[in-house]
């Protein structure tokens, strides 16, 4: 068990004197200077309207809830909010379970006074139906660990929770327009609260008759202090509330000095709260996708997948058609222009032949064909003339075409004119 918790109720005289003498010498037990704040950490849960603040060893959790209630008679157009504090015995042995004690009541009043008197929350925006229904905001502050300066930690936790709280949107409907419709978060985006400014509570401790001032006192220092003062200010330097506790008097000069220091600290704490809220809103906007129905999301994913497949297939078909067109043009060009007897690009096992060149070559080769036959018969009379006119390796013309060409070229004009006796016979037959 930590010595702070074990000795929270009873402290020895030597410990009191040591802490007091150190504070009078501008030396603090935790190593800070008189006007140094402890490390402040602000965290948020996944649920809207919840915050966790840790100031040194002090830890406070805040929850904000809202419900529709009837407004007060003197303020029919304004909503309401209330602050409730809960001190757990786990935070400090001096806290007792059950009804809140004086410390809890005082803490709730200080935080409530800073928010209510400064009108930081726009209560008129909480009105739904004037005189009938308004939103009632409840702020619950749970003390998890008491390390000193509970007022400042609780105030920061309340502001952080109010900044992230969102209420459902309400509209009027029905046949007569008098029916109230509360839209769930799936249908419409919830509405945040309107905060005009951030009233920040800064607590000071006074030690000794010379009014030695320290800021953000710890649990040990609070046991030695003769008095304390909590000043609630905003970033504009406006004093929202002041709470003086303890019997020792404080001079006017010391109070003004505390207010100047508090205005600077209020600006620093406000910037930290806004940064934390901004990061939370960014994460919340990314989590909006998870709010949709999983079936709808799955169907949307399937539709997107099908669309991607269609686009890919259309792209491939377009590419294939372009390639086929390109091949056709290449084939036409190769047939019309590139036919020089070389290998064709579309068929590696064929040889291309130009028709015009074939006709000219045949015309030049038909006339000396008979002479070649006679020479071959004289040289080799035993060998019969082959039906082939030339070597097949050098030409692709068939033997049938060559024979037909020979017969056509061997005929003369006499063959074209019929004999007289044949013509006579035809005349006689007729």
C-alpha cells in the first residue's frame, strides 16, 4: 500500500514541519516550483459524453447523460443541468460510502457555480417544446484516486465530458404536427451541446502567515495549508467564480497575483481540452462506418466487387479488340505491301507470294519450256520428261497448273480455226 494512502488520516509532526518548511523555502516535495502544474492527461471512452482526467496522482471520471423533462415554471424555454459527485472509499480511506459528505457537496457546488454563473452551457438550445419538454443534463463525477486538488480535476473532467456529449435530434411530426419524434443515431447525427466558453478552475494553497502561495496542491500539501482559494476563469480573463476556504486571511495583492497566474493557466488547460476533443471527434468520424447494418455493408461490398470485375473485363475486352484491330491492319498491310516472298508475320510456316510477280515469272518461263524439253530429251533420251516444269524448292506452283499453262501456250491460230469438213458436216447435220 502506498504511504500516501496509509497516512492520509494521520500525519506525524515531523512530516508536517518538513513539508511546511520546504514550502516556505519555495521547495516542494515532488520537485515542482510554486507555480508549476502537474502533468495533465485527458482521455475519452468510445461512448459519447465520457471522459477520464488524470492530474498527477488524482484521477476523476466524468459521465454526462440527458433526458427529456418538464422545464421549470420560471424558465419555460431553458433546459437544466445538475452535477453529482461520488467519492469512493478506494480513492481515499477518509471517504465513506453512502450519502455524500461535506467534501463531496462542496466539490459539486464549486464546479456547478463555475458553469452555471458564467452561463457556459447554452440552456436555451436544450428546449424542445416551450413549456412542455426540455433536455435535462446530468453530470456524474466519480473520484477514482485522491491525489490532491480534486476541484481542478473534476472541473476539467466535467468540461471534457460536456464537449463530447451529443443528444438525439428531435422533430415534430404526425397528422396534427404535435407528435414528438426522437431520431436514433443511425438515422440522424446527434447534436452536440453549445458551450460558449470553458470556465477553468485553478486552485491555490496558502502556507504560513506570510501567505506563501503554491498552485495545484497535492494531498500532503493540503494537510499543511492554512487556507485555499479556487478561481474560475476563462481564456478571455473573465472571472467566473471565486471560492475561498480556510480560516487564514489573504491580502488583496496576493489575490490579484493569483488571478493573473490563473488566467495564464486557464489558457493552457483550455488548449489541452480542445486538442483532446478534436482528436476524439476525428476518431469518432472514422467510426461512423461501423454504424451501418452489416448486411447492407456486405451487399455493398459484393456490389463493389462485381463492379470492379465488370470494369476489369471491359478493360480487357477493349484491349483485346484493339489488339485484334491492330493485327488485322498489320495483316492487310503485309498482304498488300509486304508480300515479297519472305516469311509472313502471322504464319511462321508459310511463304508469301505476290500474284503479279508470279504471272510475270510464268510468262517468262513458258516460252522456253519446249526448248528445255527437247534439250533434256536429247541429252537423256531414256528419261521421260517430268510433268514438273521447275524445281519445287524454288516455286510453289503445282504440276497441274503448269500442264494447263503449257497446253494453252502450245496452241496456235490454226487450232482456233475449225476445219472445213467439220463445218460442212455440221451444216449437213443441221
